C-alpha cells in the first residue's frame, strides 16, 4: 500500500485555522482530497509533501515513488522549503498518510488529521449515531404543522460512525477561531445549577472527516490525557492501545458523553449539522432544571463568501411553553464562510423545566452585495436519560 509523507516546520509545528488552505494566521498546509487547486503558501508555511490530489489517496503500488518525484518538482513545496530554510526553520516529517477507510471503523489509538479543521488528533473510541439527513429525505410531501409549531419532513435515521477524540494541544490556538476546543462541557458539582466545566481538547469527529496517518513518535499527540489513556505498544496496529483508565472513564461517563442523534440540512449551499447531548438535571428553586448542550457545524459548500449575521431559535418544552430567541451572530461571533475558510463549529446550551422538548430555527446570512438569506436549522429533540438523574460531579477515573 502506497504512502504519502506530510511535514510541519520545526518552529511552527501547528495547524492553520483551516487545514485545507493557508488561511489567516495558519502556519502550515496539507493536502485534502476536497481541494484540487493548492495555493502558494506564505513565508513560514510548511507544506504537505504532495500538492496534487490524485497520488495522495489513490491505491497504487508505485505511489510512494511517484509522490516523492512529484513533491521534488512541485513549486508549491519548493517555495515553502526555500522560505523556511532562509528563516532558519527546518521541515520535519510528522507522519505517513494511510488510505482512509471506506468501510469499517478506526481503532482506538488511530492518529489522524481533521479533513476540515486540520488539527492532529487521536481516536479514543467510536460512537454509533443515528444520522437524520433532511437533504436525502424521501420526497414525501411535508406534513401540516405539528403541535410544536413547525412543519417536518419524514426523515429516516441512518447509522453513522463518529469518534471521541483528543486534539493536539499545539493546534488548539490555530483552530480556536473556527472550532471551539473546549466544547465538551459537563454540569459541575456546585450549588449553582448553571455552573459548567469543560475538558479541553476533547471533540467528536465524523468518520469521513478522518485522514489517518502513522507516526514513529511514541507520544505523537500533545494532550494531558494522551499518556493517561493510551499505552504505546509497537506490536499493535495502531501502536497505541487503551489503558484501563480510558475504559473506566468511558464507562463511568458514558451517559454524558454519548452521541446518539445527528441532524443535518442544507439551504442554499450552507449545510447545518446539529448534535444534541443531554447533560443532566439539577434542582433549582424547588423545581427540576434539565440541561442539554448542542454542537452546531456550519459549512459553506459553495465558493461564494457569506457571513453569519443573526440567529433565530424557537424552543418548545414538554411543559407547553414556546420560547423565541433572536440575537446577533453565535457565541459572540459573526463568522465568515469562504472557500478558504468554509466551516465554523461551536457549542451552546439550553435548559428546560421539563424532561424533554425540541428546538429549530434559522440562521441569517449576508452576501457580499448586502443581500440576506435564511438557512434552516434542522429540528432536533431534547431528550433526557430517564435512568440517569445525577450528572457527573467531576472527572471520573
């Protein structure tokens, strides 16, 4: 099986805010199969060792030799090498790409690059989720408005694999403008029912966003939990196996980590993906308050530049209340989605005084000419885990 090497500069061995192109502030670039026209990197940028897309992922017994030959004559790579040498920086090999799996799952300990956000990471364990993709829903006519106040299509869920992963801490500063690195939150053990805590560098990644690679480094990912969760074993493939602490942590925190449903919908080439998580229940002022977090990813599937300006949420509670929330941007930002920076991901929270409900809404985007359009947020349920009333009081090992 052929391989393709990729490189980071020794002085700036971090990812850019988007791995697919050398965007604002991004110190490196690697090839992603979604990109067919790589750009010249700026001074200080390192480069992936093959700019052309075909040799990187195509299975070819001569591929390694072809990739190396092509890398030597690629101006894109040579430009980066010359500029880095002039600045006294040295390119160093980080790993060797493997062919992505079309079928099956990646194992615990698999090293990867995120194909959209570009960070280095390692797989901890998989989740089997139900993906409700409204873009491929049956062509049945929309139903009349339901009691929650919005119409719905008949959408059948499909099993889809996601992974719990650790993000390399060296890459977090460069992706923080495009994807939150402290998005996995828990209810804290405080009297304040609204107190939360986060595990930095913990993420959920879809199977198709994994670009697997191998490394000879025994500690290839810098994260405080890497060596606590994984043990190097050169006889295994991948050579990192789960320690008992990882298995115990997964079992004890399963209800609060579990990814079960994923919702997706595209409007005018803007794809919105929503993943809700139940966080637990707290008592406040003699009533029960149920908490959820939800992760949202916005992707621009077109080449036109757009900017998120407003959000409009409707939140229905089983208690019968319907709340409307409007505001500028999301989490204090109004992200621009472009060909160079096509995605933005964030997490937020919602609480209800009922054990279930659901949410839906729209995002308003602005085009360069000043015109606006609304993008639908797919409706999703807020369900509590009936058998798990007490959220974790802290990290469980």
